[in-house]
């Protein structure tokens, strides 16, 4: 038993030496000095020993217990002082930072691209007039981009839209496919999938195979719109555009409708607003005409409705297509459309 007590002491001291943290020290205390520890058990068992042995072993066991208790106390105070030191060191580090109650330094926050902002603004205006936003894919079937919109393969208006054809087949095995040349193709899908009354706007990227210059990019943005209901007339189209122009450009901006041709509307119109710079007298911005064209529009061709499964004798419809990129160009006097996609922060930070 005496030998076991000595072993116990050696083990305890060796382990104590390696302890660096208070929780480990507490474990050590429980293991060597706790109620269920071997040492406590041995002290309890002394009563069963013969008198002589009880004296010597008891004295040794009590001495070892006292020794372990005092090394524990010592180590405990050392580790406690250490952790206190650490707190003080953290305080020093904080103090070195200066006044930490001051507000933080602002991070440079990004902002919306002027075109995204314009898209949001237009969507908000039409949204408040009851139009719902519909989006579709950039890659489109020839049928929806042309055929369904009354532009058969031999039609000359296809030549206006130099096209990126794609050697690709969709998951239903359909082809040919292309990068849509206008968002009007979304309307061709909407008449197939939605039931009147319909009021939708369709924002999105469109693509044309064109040489890039200050006024042309091969990718730009459009928003098409479509309203289908009983009794819709050209007056509804004009009313919607007057309201749109008033909200986007200001109360007293005049709007002009002139005849134009698009295969998917009959009659078709070109919509222009009075030039913001010269108010109609003619300047460099409006090419001396006094007007700036913002959209194509018209009464949806009966064949387009029919192809989508809507009876043109029961329902009528108006449609429009707005060129989005020109709006911030005119608003901020930007003279080169390429700046929008140039990622030059000096340009983008101005808005
Ligand atoms: N899709 C035509 C274009 O890109 C614009 C257009 C004209 C859209 C008349 C329409 C419309 O919905 O009714 O040039």
C-alpha cells in the first residue's frame, strides 16, 4: 500500500506539471483529491488495517494528501493569474486601436447599374398600372422570335434583324434556335400560355449580329408589353403611353404617335417623346427633329392572337416594345453605349 501511495504521488505530480489550463486542473483535482479518488478511497480503507500498519500508512497517506492539496492551490493561483493577464493583454490591444466606441469606417458600397435602375423604374411604372412581369430565355426558337409573330422565313423584315443562329437543339429536340433579337418573342409565348385578360411586361436582353459602335451593341435591353382583353382599342395604348411618359420624363412632356410598320401589329406606330434638351425645337441630341423615339407599338395582329389560341373576334390587344438603353443615355447625356458594358468604375460611379 505504501508503494502504491508513492506511485500515486509521482503520477499526480508529473501530470500536474503538464497542466496549462484551469479546466484541466479541475479534472486533475477530481482525479487525485476528489471524493471518488483512489487516495480518498485508501484513506477510508485505513480503518480495516491492523493498528501498526494503520499508523504508518495513515500518516503517509495524509501527508501525501496535504502535499497534493498545496501543489494544487499553488498551481491554481498561477493559472488564474495567467488568465487574468490575458484579459489585461486583450484590453491593451483594444486600447491600441483607439476609441472603439467611434462608428466604423464605411465600406465602399456598390450600387445598381444605370440600366438596371432604369429597368426597375419602368417595371415599377407598369406594375402600378396592373402589368405583371414575365421573363423568358435568351435562347429562343426561330418560331417564337419570327414565325409566331407573323414573320415567315422569306419575309424581308427578317433582314432588319441580323441574327446569331445557334447550332443547338433544346430538350424537346426542337431547332433551329437563336439568341432572341427582340423581347416580342415573349409575347408570342404569353398568348399561348396565359388566358385573357392579360397585362404583361417582358424585360430582357436581346441580341443582334451587328458591328459595335457608339450607338450599337450586339447585346442590349428591351421591354415588351402586351395587353389582351375584350374591347381594347388604340386609345388604351395611347393612354398607357401618356401615363408612362409623364411618370418617366415629367408632367408636361409631349408624346407623339406616328404610323410605322411591324409585322406583328396592325396598325403599327412609332412612339416618340419631346426632346428633353430643346423641348421640340431641334438640337444635336434629337438630330434636329425635336423628338426622340422610345418605342414601337400597335394593335396586336389578329394572326398572332390566333396562333396563340386566342379568338381575335372576341379579344383585341395592344403591344409595345421599348428600347431601354437609350433612356439613361438621353437622361444623363451619355454619348457612347459601349460605356455601359465597359466596367469602367470612373464611369459607373457617377450615377
Ligand atoms: N420588336 C420590335 C423591335 O425590336 C419593337 C416592337 C414594335 C415591339 C412594335 C412591339 C411592337 O411589341 O408592338 O424593333
